[in-house]
């Protein structure tokens, strides 16, 4: 569907706020993963505020669209979006990773809006495929979206799911690869190169779209295109910047799983215009 300039600007503004919330909650927790959370913020924003069909008052409404974050360590972006969408009070964000709190370092089904636990990398696409197949069998028209990481794409389970999804012609399944180029041990290309990744997904029978994953207009266009594809799943290869939006975190591997200090958080929030 076409989006007005005002709608796109509103989405960009939401994404900026979500980035600020990511920084604040990780700083308070003194733990977590800022790099991938920031790189995926635009994608998660586009999904929750332009694409997904849901009811926050009824998180398990049968006709809802489903979203699954396979790279569960990047859940701060997801939590911020869920809170912004009204699934739970924003005050919960302040208690991230605290003992007994609703929001832990990896998502689980105690959290409203979370379909399945995640964090064991490589498994999420299989989970999403199962949900998509269930929709087909139940003759439901919901769509399933799964966000995976490029480091995670070194896992064999990802490619088993890729093969099966194409075999069963799951055109209600759309996967999004947050390709920020870095993982905990360094560059993805150095640890275990996955290129040419777009060609691989195409060879596995998926409709493949490559975009700038930090460009809201391109994200929206790709998601719209995915809805028109029949008889095969869609992979959106989203080229992103790890730590996007915070200059001293961008493309810095050490911020994969290192929370900002109070001083770093203040600097980051100022850059984001959230101070």
C-alpha cells in the first residue's frame, strides 16, 4: 500500500524513540545487546506500526499476524515496540533483566505478544515455519514474520527450515535477515562467511528482496511486495548497520553484548534527541 510522507515520518520518529528506550533499558540493566537491537529497530518499527495485524488487549487473538524474533538476544527492540503498541506498560522496560521481572534477556511466552521463547540461535525460522504451516492447515489468512541474524545464519537449522518452507510453498511466511555484518566474535565474513547470501535464499526456492534495512521507505516497500508473492516464502535481506543511530556504537563489534555506561548512555541519548 502507498504510504504518505507523514506516515513515513511518524514511523521514523517511533524508531528514534525505540532506539532511545533500548539505550535507557540496557543502561539501567547494565547488561544486554545494544548492537543488534539498534540495527533492527527500523524493521521492528515498520512491522508493528505499519504492517502487523494484532490486538494488544487480546494478544492471542486467533486471526493475528505472528512475529517471531529468532535472534532473541536483540529483544530490547522488540520489548520497546511491544510496550509502545500497548501490550504492557512502558514502566516494565525499566526492570529489564531484573530478578522476577517480566522482561528478561531473552523473550518467553510469559510476555504478552510473544509467540514462543527464543534465544537458542538457528531455531526461530523452524518455529515460524510451523506456525505458517498451521495457518495453512487451519485455512487462516494470517501472515508470519521472522527476524533472523546473519551470524545466526551460520546455523544448519536455518537452512533446513529454508528448504522445507519452499517445499511446502509457504507464501504466508516472510523472513527478514538483519545483515549487520558483525557477530560476537567479529565480522561474519571472517567467522563463517555466508555470502552470497541472497543468491542462496533464491537457490533454496525463496523470493528474495535486498534492501537497506535502515531505510524506512525500502522496508515498507519490501514488506508490501512480500504480501503479493504466491506459492513461495519471501526473504528480505536487510543490509543494516550494527549500533545504528549511535555514532560510537556503529559497526563496533564490542557493542554486540556490552551495555552502555551511564556516560555513554547520556551521550547516545543526546545524539538520538532523546535526552
